[in-house]
C-alpha cells in the first residue's frame, strides 16, 4: 500500500508539473498555437501578425510579446483572452528579442538595419537604437542585468552592450553564423551557438573570452546537417541543451564538464527550446515536421510529439 500510495503521489506531482500552457509561434501560418502538454494536444490556433517568430512571456504572466517580423511591430497578446491589447515599436523586421529580469525593457534585433532597438514597455516607446554588427539575430540579457548581448550572423561576433550606458564596449569573435545565446543563471558564462560553424562556444563573462568550444558528432548524420541554434541551460547549471537544426537532434551537455552526453531524436529542423516551470520537461519547436517534442529530463527521453501547425519557431511556457 505504501508503494502504491507513493506511486500515485509521483503521478500527481508529474501531472501538476505539466499543468501549464505552451505557446508556439507559427511562422508560415501567421498564428499562435496554444498547447496542453498534459493532454498532448493542440487546444487552438489564434491568428496574429505576419511572420511571427520571437516570443516572450511578461513577468506577471498576463501578456505575450510576439515579434511580427513582416509587420515591423511587437504584438502584445493577453494570455487569457488571446486577443491583441497593444503594439510596441520594434524597428524594422524584428525577429528575436529579450526582456530584462525586471521585465520593463525589451531589446529587439533589427537584422536589416544592424541595430538593437531598446523598448520601454511601460511607456510603449523605443528609447534608443544601438548599432551592432551586420545581421544581428540572437539577443539576451544577463540575469544580473549588467549586460545586453547581441550576436551578428554576418560578422560572426558577439557584441557586449553595457546595460547602463547602452553602448557596445567589447566584441568577441565566434564561429560562423551565431544563432543562439544563453547566460548561465549566475551570469558567469555565456553560451553561443554557431549554426554554420557547427559549434557552441562557452564564454567567460568576466574576461569575455572563449573558454571552450563544444563540437558535435552524431553517427549517421553529416557534419553539414549539424547546425546548432537554440540553447537552454538549467538554473543549477547541471545541463545545457542545444537544438541542432536539420540534424533533428537536441544535444544534452554536462554544463560542468562541458561534455556532450546524449542526443535526443526530435522532429525535423529543431529550432528553439523552453523549460517547464520546474525544469522537468523541455519543449522543442520542430520547423519542418510542424510539431513540438517533449523531453522528460527525469527519464532523459522524448515522450511526446504534438502537431501544431506550419513552421513552429518560438516557444514559451505559462505555468
């Protein structure tokens, strides 16, 4: 009886961990997918702006910020009604963006103009545009809010922007076509994926220098197909996960030893990743197979695939 009761408790805890909503931008459907990961199904699809990609959840979990790239705006969507309640200025062709830990500013990549646009959310105003390298895409903010970091695809550089002065104070050269950026929770390391270089560079934030380059080797998969993009690091810096694009794999990396330990087979052309609130589960967007995969981090295996619509790109989770 004790064993059965304990098993039931584990099932209930697991269900509670998944009692959340997953939101995914559908680039080719101009829509937002709303997913119940417990039931393993798509709840609804909501029309939004043109070519939606980057997506961020507000700190109070009441709003989604979505980059409608072809509309040159950041849409604000109410997470309860799923209706647009506002738009924020973004500069031209917003693709990805990041929010600071306090939740009051957005930093938006403008790929065509080689700029980062800084948006004051409360004022709904763009307060500054920061020149960076050619074709900036990924952008992130350190958890301690000392740094805003952008990476430019064409110049293969990471640009270090001082959070107080909003000026570029340093640059770090990385491998070809950087596409993903992620700070560790303690703000001591920055991980950078290079799509065409096929590597992930781990940078020491204090020196802004590369301390390790991580390479990937998947039996039966050509090097050309291994294209690292989205990066996710757990809060304890135990694991890092890297989406490997057309390799259709997510790499599991020991974030202490920086060694690749496992590859998860997911859908086709995996782009981006998000944790469940308790970090037990990882959700992946698979652009070509038009689905998301769910990775169970306790069992270290893929447990579900859910069809969502055409070209899923960005993903966030609302507890």
